[in-house]
């Protein structure tokens, strides 16, 4: 068996302490609640908060959507292609 440093390292950073720090800062907290307090609601799709999927989640779970401090996290792969099929 080969000894030495690992070929790949995966860092796990817990999300809850980071979110607590965001809400502790007044400027960041205002930006985090923008989708509920500062967004223009004109029935046009201008932000992810206007999407039909988000509206459906708000209808299915009204107790979650009622608090503007509840955050919805999205997954972005940033060009990563785990299956290796090139288009």
C-alpha cells in the first residue's frame, strides 16, 4: 500500500455557524432577507424567488415560507461533470 499525503482532500465546513455569522452582521442580514422585504413583486421572473418551483414550495410548506429569515440553498456544480459525457 502506498504511503504519503492523500490525493484529494474534501473539506467539510459546517453551514450553521456560517449562517449565524451572516445574520449577526446587520448589512448581511438585510441582504439575506432581501427576497422577502426589498424585492419588487410584479409577477415577472426576475429572480429565483419568482420561480414556479419556489412558489410551489411556499404553498406546500407555508410555515417555512412565512419567516423571511429562512434561507433556501441552491446547488451549483460550476461546470463539474461527474458522468464524463461531453456534449
